[in-house]
């Protein structure tokens, strides 16, 4: 009789434990998303002004969108499919037994959860203590022959036959270490923490993160086999959603799982979700934009280009191919009767002199026509304040590809159902979620 391998038994136990914990939690939970510019973020700089933070976000967005769009050109290049370690939102979670609280950047462009670990050959300074795996009762490295090890891109064997992972980002960040299993604890917004034993993580022994070395690592939210979303899928039904509060709000955004992530009711629209070329990103099909009665086709009418835009919470601006962007900008400019000015940061192309309290009445509603779902975008979705009395169109042109960014998603409840392969949108006051 054939017996199960230790790695198979570990996976079964992992799934059973996750199902048990989430059923005990009545089928769903929500956690807090921390914007990188929040005073609670390890990236927060009290000396920066509001508009310096906006300018920094715009520059990060342009870099990230350019890297994301390289995947359209070179989908099989590993250096272009792992995008950037510098996202816009973080999550606080605990790891190990006894548990240690850490911060991780939420990244829909990554398919692994990794954090810095002691003993460490090269670790950067972070705001929380570095996790010491030798002191955790629930930490265990994975053997090289295991199915889990073989399912993660960039793994190889150590001299001790442990599974090692190596991940490199196009911004120069990197992490190398042991692929392991450990208990993760997520602090839910109702005060009851949710524990997930046997979660596969990367325990980084050699790490570098760009120029801002403060967070603990990355929490991958992509479609890869070892992302947080995929690993929780047996117990959450492959459902997650988020509601991004407007930039100046003091309220927190929420990341929801399982039954708590279902988007339904009046005003909900849904569009098919696509995978492409084995990439971990979330692709939607955008057919056109409308500004009043002026419809700007995203591609040739009837061309049937499925999965032509990435939806990404880690990119601030919405990026469009040059031709589409030019037509959309012209359509917006034609309807806005305000004084044109230059972007003080010399980055964005369409800017106006206006006070924020008059913005809603001064700019048009833009409709994004996704396949089967029309999503109306208001002023907070389409313009960003860059100075006291200057706002700019929050879209950018790119050479190739397209990204639906997080400004366009503010005050929308955005739900992903990876079993039904749909993304749903519902206009919501996210400050009240």
C-alpha cells in the first residue's frame, strides 16, 4: 500500500487547520490596510508635506506601471514578472510561536510571503525586531524534494537539502533564504485574531529593499501558488476584497477575506477576471472610456482583446497606451472650463487651478467600460491634488500595456472571486466600512 509523503501530510494538515480556524470565525474576516503615508506606517516621514507625499507616490506609480507593462512585452522573463518591492499599502501581522508582530508590503505583483529572519547573513534595518526562526516552536524548513518547493519559481536546494528561494525585483530589491512553514496570525478588525498554522513563507537570510529599508518584507497577493490569497483559498473560497479610502481620510482601508469579501447588492457590477502567460497579475478587459457622450475605444471595436489591463492596488495612477491616453485627455480638457496650469512637479500632463471643494462640480464623470461592467469614476478617482490650488489628471501614458490604479479604485468596494474568475465593483463610502 502506498503511503503519503511527509510533505503531502503537511499540506493536508495545513488545509484542515485553515478550514477549522476560518469556520470558527464564521466564514470571513477583515484586516486593516495601512497606507504607506499613514502615521502608523514604518515609511511615515513627519517632515514631508502632504504634497511631497503625493509627488513621491506619483513617481513610484510611474516606475511601477512601467515595470508592470514590461510583462506585456516579455512575459517569460523572470526579471520583468517580479515588479517592485515598494507598494502603497502594508499589513501588520504576527509570525511564529511565540508570535512577533511585523509589517509586510501588500503586493499583487508577487506570489510569495517573505520576511527577514534571524540568524541573518545580510538584513537591513527595520522598525520592528527581526523574526528569529530558531526561537519559534512552529517553524519548520521544507525539504527540497517536496511538491511545495518545486511549485515556487526560483527555488533550489541547499547543501543540507533544504528548499531555498531567491526572488529579485526590478527595483534592485531581493530576498534569499529558506522556504518554510510557520504560523501566521492576522489581527482582524473585530478584535479577534485569526491564526493560520502551516503557512508557507520565505524566511529571508539575505535581503535588500531599494532605498527605503524599514518594512519587514512582502506579502504577496498575486495569483501564484504560494501567495497569501492562494494559500488561504481553501478556507476563504478564493474570495477577497478591499475598500480604499480617499487619500486625505483619517479612516483605514479594509482587506476582507471569505464571506466578508462578498460584493453584492444594488449597484454591484462584475467583469471577468483573466490570467495571462502564467503571470501572477490580475487582468481585466477594458473596452472603452466615456466622457459624456464621447466614447474612447480602448482598442479596435470588436477586436476581442481579452485581459488587456492589469488592476493593481500598488500603483497610484491609471496607465494607458499613448493613443488612448491622448484621446481621453483631449476629451476631458474639452469639457473642463478652468484655468490650465503646469504641474509644479513637471510630471502630469493635464492640470488646473481649482480649490478641492469645487473640483466635483468642475470636472466630468468618466465611465470605464469593462466587459459587462460600467464603472463610473468621480473626481476623487480621476484627479489628484498636487498643490494648494492645483489638481492634475491622475492618468499617465505608457508605451505598452495598461494599469487600473488605486486612485481610480477609491470609494469602490472591489471584490475578487478566484473560483468564479470575476472582479466586482460597488460604489461605497469606504470610510464607513
